[in-house]
């Protein structure tokens, strides 16, 4: 753990390993050497590194990527799209064995392509939770599927009951679907409904842009679980959480 300065009065932050205040990062295929440098600088504030989509499937340095994260105390998660494709092709068993052999810690179970029934998704969560930490995502990726809060809540509750460690509220890399309208604005009634019914230490809100991160920190606090954080924005997000940036410096007193 990095032993940094402590002379400022800042909001309290939970320490790793933790369930609140998670920073869940999207790795789009950084060269493994660059990932090593990134982890050396940020592993004390990164909890989960999601290797997006099917990147690990085509990455010849996949084993080194996972090993670097393991050594740094950062959990590696497969992207949900890869699992959805495997499920559609009847190859979940093969994916499970391959991921286990790589040393992957976690898998994302999603239905962004809308190829699974809710029952099929729930069963995947239940089955995979025997071998992996499961992060179960709710929300479609197309931007056209109606966003109904009650439907999201029922799916999240079913996934948690089936064994998911965390549920993820969809926002995509773009921050323009699911939690957000096409202009990237937060669907506030949806977030309020989630916060009222699902324990916040079990929810990761995808928030790829600074404005979205600021909104969640202002409304739910610095220890909100935030996901799909770009690799270049990890430290910048931590400064937002701690009120070390103008966007959040005056919005709340130190805890």
C-alpha cells in the first residue's frame, strides 16, 4: 500500500480489500508492459480490471496480463460480451475452463446483446459463481430498449440471489445508454430506484465520463462503486472522490 501524505482533511475512503468505493477499470488491450507501469502507479486504488469484450481471447499476452494484476492485488474480470457469445454457441464449459486456466478471478454475466432469457442469465450467474467472482450486469447496449426501473430492479435482485458478488448498472464505454440518455445525462429516477432497493455496496454504476463520476460522487458519496473507468482516468477519479478537484471540492464536507 502506498504511504502518501495525510495532512489534508479529506473525505474518508475505504481501503482495499473493500466492497464500497470500488474503482472498476476498463482495459481495452493496453500493452502488457504499459499495464505493468499503470498497476505500479494505481494498484492501491484499483479493485477490478475488466478486460473488455473479447480482448483476452485474442491477446497472446493474456496470461502475463492476468499474472500482473494478480501480483498487484487487482481482480481481473472477463468482459460480458465474450460470455454472451460463448453462451449463444453452447461453449460456456470451454470458456470456464480456459478462464480458470488463465487465472482469471471474475466474470461478467450480461445480456447486452439480448440473446438470453432472464432464467438463462440467472442460471449462468449461479453456475459460474462456483468458480469465479460474478459481476452481473443489467441493461442492454443498443440504446433503444426501454429502460424500466422495476425490470432492472427485479433482474438485479435475481442475480444477487443467484450468487453475484456485485451487480453492474449498464452505461457502456460511451456513457450514452442504460443509466444515461443519449446525451450522457444520468437517468436520476432510475438511480434513485436502485439506491432505494439494492444495497449500494453491491452495485457498480458504470460511469466512464468525468461529469457522470461527479454526479455519483455528489449524490451518493465518494465511496460509490464506479465502473468502466478509462485507464487514463484512474487517478483523476480518485482526486474527484477526495475533493481534490474543483468539481467536487466544494460539494460536501469531509467525512
